[in-house]
C-alpha cells in the first residue's frame, strides 16, 4: 500500500495508469486523498517515458489541477458562459491524460 503514496521510479503501463486514475478519482469524491495519489501516479507514469524530473513534477502538479478544474467547471456559477477557463484547463488535461495513457513508454531498450 505504501508504494501508491511514494514519488519513486516505479514503471507504470497505460492500463495501470488508467485503473489507478479511476480508483483515485473515486477516492477524491469520498475522502479527498485522491489528489496526492493522482500526483504520485502521474509522476510515476511520466517516469515510465524516461522524462526528466522537471517534467515529472509538472505532470504531478498538472493532473490534480485538472481534477480541481473539472470539479469547478461543474459548479453552478461558472456555467453562464459558453466556454470558460476551467473548460480550457479540462481540455488541455484531457489531451495530457491521453498522452500519459496511450504513449508507449515501457519498451525495453537494449544497449549495444
């Protein structure tokens, strides 16, 4: 259980990333603990691509912000305009989620 909370170099596949994001979204709804877990999962998935630490940290910050933006876009006060800042954040986040989900970063590289 401890491994889900750590920001380490665990390699995640796209399907593991998807399952963790779904479960952590449920945890956000009930406990609020899911934001930390989402950040750790995004950090680990970005590390699976061999991205530098700066990009991993950006991923770990951006994915929970997208979750907050999705929650705020559903609130009643922000639905007056056809498109607002939270919708733009949600769209950018959806594209970033798709990159993290479908990019093939777990290839075994053989050094010659």
